[in-house]
C-alpha cells in the first residue's frame, strides 16, 4: 500500500513521477507529460475503424487475443453492430442468423479479448463495446515505451562519449 | 508505432509477453562493457535515467552492484519532496546480466537486464516480471485510479443536468 501512496505523491511541480530504478511502470507515475488519460465514458463507444487503427498503432503481444478475435468476419460484424447500439445475444443471433449457442461462443471470444462487455439483467444478456480497457492499455504501453525511448536516447549519447573516451585513452 | 525513430536511431520496442511480464528491447552502438558501465556506475547512471522530458531530476543514486548488494535512488526537486526507490541485486554478471528487486512495494517487479554484444553493438533486453497479474495491472494503471474520478464527474454532470432541467 505504501507503494500506491508513493505513486500518488506529487512533486511540487504537480507532476506525478515514477522514476525509480523500477522501470516506470506505473501509469500514475509516468508523469503527466507521459500519461494519456483514458477516454471519458462518453467516448467509449467507438467505431470498428477506430479499434483497428489502435491495433495497427500498437502492436503488442497482449493484443494477439484481440487480433484472433477479429480474425472472424462474424465477430467483426458483431462489433460493427454493437458500435451502432447495444444488443442482446438473442438480437445478435437473429441479426446474424445463428443459433444462440453459436452467438454465445462468438461473444465469449470477443469478451475474453476485452472488445465486448456483457451484462445480464433478468434473463437478458446485453452486449456492448468494451474498447476502453484496450485503449487504456495501448496508450499506457506507448507512454511507457516513450519514456524508455527518451532514456535510451540519453544513454546513446553517453555510450558515444564513453566510446570516444576509451579510444582516446587507447591512443 | 506513431513515433517513428529517426534514421540513425535504434528503435525501442515494448512488448507485453504475458499477463505479468513486459519486455523492452533496444540496440546500442557500442560494446557491452560500455553499456553495462552506464547501468552500474552511479555517476553515469544519473546522466541518462532521468531524461529532462521526465520532468523530475534524480537527486542521488547509490549502487552496490554485487549479488545481495543494494541500491537506492532519490528523485525530486528538493530533499523535502524526494521520493526514494530501492532494492537489491539478485544477480550480477559483468557486461552480461543484471537482476534486481524493487522493494519500495510488495507488488513491484523483478527486473532482469541482459547485454548481448555482437559486432561491436549491444542488444539490451529488459524484462520485468510482476508477482501476479493483479500486481501488473496495479502498476500499469490499466485498472488505475482515473475511472473513479470519471465516475465522480459523471455524477456531478448528472446533478448539474438535473438542476438545469
């Protein structure tokens, strides 16, 4: 818990930091300059194009399950449908002319990939797009990569300098 | 990736390799013993670990680079607002491998860095292993604190909307 507290401490500049020897893995700690804030709730519903765009931008292994989920035309269709409106499994099964069991399987795959979230109210299971987690994670990974990239740029310069020094000393 | 490296620059890649692991890769244009020095000599380490863009300078850095030895790093604009990070080295193979713990929290990762030299270049691979998936998520902010603030904002907007109506 001390850890979390530490992470939430702010420096006087108002920056949140996570600069320890621990790689800067805390979203909280990456500093405001690095962290991209997750999209607010209203922006949760995004088009399939938006999702795909993100996937192209951020090729992380974690996204493999998402790609696998998207490899199927029916599942892509389901996402498009859910981009327009939330729907029950029954609605989706009718739209795609499938059995309930078949649709449940597809929705299950999308759910495990974090692309769809479902909620059961009474006897009806409603499905909606669940891209938010994916966006946040992709944005977080990218901000994490950028911090390492900035560090390594500085390290490049130091390596050059040390190489030169070694060369000079050897002569 | 949206941020394309400049032609002369080696790319930095980050990959989440499992539910509790992250891997960062980067090649440096220099031999392993030089890159290793930059990770193990405090006066050198301080010159690159906290680049200006991070916004917070490193105040001090102590490293006892040997198996069981500790490190302690402080960041901040002054001693009063400093934050400390510390742990110990689990494995040290000169010019080849470093493993350390991050002990400022229970759910922090164990970090392994390997240095592989080839044709005068060094491939650096940094691997972080978290104790659990939950620890990873707690650290990554993937499940982090902001949603709560959005909930509060939502509530506020609802209240304001109701008042306006």
